[in-house]
C-alpha cells in the first residue's frame, strides 16, 4: 500500500520537474540562442491556404475574416467552411463574401469539424494549409515564423502556434490565461525536445498538405481531430514543431458548464486515441514515443487510483482513534503541499518565460493558486467520466460538434 501511495505522490512531481527542465532547455536552445526576428516585409514566401471551419459562429466569424484579410502575408488564400450551421452563419458569411476575398464552402449538413477540414484541404490551392478556429485572430508575423520551421527542418508535418486569450474579464478566463501561458506551453516545449508532441493546437496550426494526405487527412469519427491527426503523424514518421513566437488570439469559456464541456471533450478525445492506437504502439520501437504514450495512459490510471485510494482511506479510517486519524490527515496535507509547491514553481517559471510574448500575463501570476485546486478537480472528474464514453463511442460515425462557449465576446477586444 505504501508503494502505491509513494507512486501516486511522486508521479506528478516527477512529470512536473521533467516538463520544467524541458521548458528551460527549450527556452535557452530555441528561444534565446537560435531565435531571431523575422522579416515580415518579404514577398518571396510559400503560399498558405487559411482554413476556417465554422459551426454556429455568426457572432465571431467576422472578426476572424477581417483579421485574416488584413494579414501582410502576401501569398494567401482564405477558405471558410460553414458546417451546416443552424444559426445565421451562412447568411453572415454570404454578406462578408461580398466585401472580402475568400472562398466560401457552404455545407448543408453538419458532419463535424474533421469533415469540414477535409473538404477544405482537398480544395486548397497551396501546398500549406493553416487551420484556425472561427474565433481566432492571427498575429501578423505568425505565418512567417511557422513557415520558417518547414524551411529549416526536415520531415515536418505540422507547426503548432502559441494561442493567447482575448477575453480576460472573468476569473475563469484569468485562470485559463495562466494555464495557456504556463502549463500548455510548458508541456509542448518539453515534448518537442523529446521528439513527439502529444497534440497540435486545434485552434491554430500550419500543416504540410502532402503530410495530411499521406496520413489520410483528419479522422471524421474522432471527437478531437487535432489529437488524432497528431498521433497519425507520429506513426507515419512526421514531426510536429511548437513555435512560441507564432501568436494568435482566441476566446475561451467563461462559464463552468462551458469549461467542463470543453475539457470533457478533450479528455474523451485523448482517450479515444489511446484506445485506437494501442495496436499501433505494439509495433513501435521508439522509446520516446512509448514514454509519451505510457505517460498519457498512466495519467488516466493515476486519477482512478487517487479516487480509489481516497475511498479506501475513508472506509478504513478509525475516526475514534485520534492518532490514526491525525497521521493520515497530516500525510494527505503534506502530499498536497509538496505537489502544489512544485507546480507553483513550474507555473511561475513558465509564465516568466512566456511573458516575453505577452508581458501583462505577469499580472495574472496571482491566479496561480486557483489552478491546482480548481482545475485539477475538473480534470480529474472529466478523466473519470470520459473513459467509459471513449470506450462506448461507436467508430465510423461522423463526430459532430456543438457551438462552444466563447465567453464574453464584448470584452474580447483586450489584445
């Protein structure tokens, strides 16, 4: 029993230290030593097709199209796919199409984001396609930084960018600002150095169209097409790069229900991929990919083990024995304190590193204390709920989507 308790305590600590070391190494080797300012005035650039899948985004799509239209990047094609929206998205896009130069694909039946993306990719004019969400505004220099990775490195399937938060008016949004500036960027930096990034950012990624074709495009029956295609790249031998200098601005959920729904979809999608790719992993001889896969598997096992251990401790506790009760309670508090202390250090250093791209995020460090308490609880709950859903979900059916919680759109112009 003690071995299990030690494992449950030290696993997240070891992972956090690993991510922190990887972040510092990436920062020194890539962001300081090799970093240089990009020339955004050059016209001799590779063509990019910007693809925006849209489902019930009548309130947000205009800002995204205006943002793309205003980009300096000269060799660009903009393509918007309406995936059978039930709101005024189609009408709004037709009105915008009269003012702005973009290709409008109006699908009448909602068959999911992956299906919409595949339709657009197959019709894209350029060899590179950038997929962005319908609430996203791309920084002017981002396409140049992302394309630089394809020119410098070989066998790259995708380059994923560094999303920033547009709406920061609520407590939930402020905590997510810290999350994106610390834990998400921290993980991607560390994973790049090990050779395999678990997932691209679905909101903002540049793809080699040939690589997408080689892996069979996006899976229409997977609830998170971004995680699914990332692992298809891994098995096909394509690399994924993280480019922290490539910024975009997006909206995040500002209600508990919206946040919970989003994280449940992420958890279920990740577990669907783990189940789908188990047989593929048996053929893999790459230690780095095995470490990534087992870390994802063990993170689910860890949550279930924590719950089981807490239930066992609760049922076996002798509440009449003060010393037994005090010892176990102090052990729990000590473990929680050590884990929180390590994570606060990790988050703080990560935010400091990432602040070179958005200095005002340093002000949100005060919200670090909320993350371990609030978000760990949410992530634990969704991991437990997601597993049976991932197991039971029928394969081969279109993974359709619902309109996400975009938060307070009126408060989003804070970038």
